[in-house]
C-alpha cells in the first residue's frame, strides 16, 4: 500500500473546476494522481513525496455551498431555533440563562488513516472504527460492490472521542484505491482533520 494524501478545497464542499497535475506527476516517487469527491489524491513512494506532489498541483476550486455563512449568521440561526420558555408556575421566581457552545474539533491524538485494497470483485480495508458494520455497508455502496465482498479489519486507534463513529477516511481510501488501481495508505494531515473533519456541532441553549 503506497502512501497517499489529498489536496482538499479551501472551503467545505468546494469542487475542482480545473486541474493541472503535470508538475506533480513529473516529481520523483509519484505513482498516481486521481480525482475523488473530496479533492485530488496523490499516491507516492513515501509521504514526503506525496506531500511535495500535492503542493505542486495547480487546482482551481469553486467555493462550497456554505462559503458565505458567517459565525454571526450561524449563531443567529441557532438562537432563533430555540423555542421560548414556558410560563413559570404561579408564585415562583424564574431565573433564565442563555448559553452558546462553539464548534469543537474532535482532534484525536492519531489523525485519520486507512489502508484500502480495492479490486474489481472484492475489497479489503484496514482502519480504526467505532462503527465497523455501518462502515462496511457504506464503503461497499461507495465502490459499487456487495457488502459480502468487502472485508473490514478493525484496528486500535490512538484516541477518538467519537470521531471514528464516522468513517469518511475509509470511504475515501477505498475510492482512491479503486481509481488508482492499487492499494493505498491514506493519511489525513492534522491540517486536513482540523479544517475538513467532522466537528462537534455548535449549539444554543435557553434554560
């Protein structure tokens, strides 16, 4: 399985509209450059080669659908979604408070990783997961194979805090392996995880 990283859009949900990968493909150690729903993947001999090639990609992105959303707009919508409090019992004193919680990155100690070997008639995936049965079904659907043809190896993970309830890295690794026609060892960088990982949602409370 060859080391693999992904060039991701600067905004959530952004899409590639133009790709020039000639300079990246010309660098030493590069095995493949493929498009995936999350961006552009580079498969290389080492992670050093992969990161160098990823940085050499020339990509024009279209912004994602939430690019115009501001913190203030999100907070306003959350506040408006909280229903008003009921009337207090007669003769009682009501004390009210409102509390806001920001988005929080799970930031597991170990960044997201997955090894995938996808063939025409079967697939094997190695990754840390809190929901491996759901993950297998979703991976199978994404790569167009029956779930019975997908084998998932569940590994220990270095911290999770709920982050590995989702299996986006495993799906992405499987899609890359299928497109590149070879086994891949995908790693999300810490920057990838912070900017593109699933967050604990922001919330507003009236108590």
